[in-house]
């Protein structure tokens, strides 16, 4: 591995391990705690947990695509259609995550109203807009990379 991308590859791997550990250990703990609380709130929290588990799938797909993109950079294929495709997949995954949390936002609202905690709604909004920012940035990089490839091909 080249030194330039080694740090980023390690960061991607560590992020994946942390989120996987959270899915295996953290979310079940929250589910057990919800089961002990009132039965009405438990169903709402189970809905939120379901959205979190489902959103982990596109998250891990996008991490894999990031790792592939870094590998393309290592092998001097950064300005290729493979990189454009990886960025397109990252954009789709980030958009999917945002849509999942938009659909689940009423559940965050109910939890915020019942617990009188407006911070819960803010957390839900962060889960919507953080992936959307990533999707917009990936789209921008995808278009720039596509333009660079087109210019490179025109010069030949």
C-alpha cells in the first residue's frame, strides 16, 4: 500500500469495525432497555432500531466502495471509469441512508415528544443531513472526475 492512502484505508477499516461493534453490541442493548420500558415506547424504539440496522447495509457498501476507490488511487487508476462508478455507488448509498431516516423521522418525533427531549429530533435530523452532505460531495467529485476523464480522452 502506498503511504498516502494507508492512513485513509486504516480509518475506513476502523470506522467499519466501530459501526459493526455498535450494531452487534450497542443496538441490542438499546433494544433490551426499550423492552424493559413501557410497551408503547418499545415498538417505536424497535422501529428506529430497524431503520438503523437497515441503514447499516448501505453504510457498509459505501465503506467498501471507499476502500475500492483508495485502491484505485494506489494503482494509478484514480482517473478512470472505475473511480466514477465507485463515487456513484457512494452517492446512491448515502442517499439511501438519508431516505431511510426521512421515513423514520416521525418515530424520532414521537420519542422526542414522549420523553420531552427535543435533542432526539436533532439527532434524527443529523442522521438525515450528514449522509446527504456526503452524497452531494460524492456527486460533485463524480462530475469533476468525469470531466477530467473526458478532457484526458480528448487530448489523445
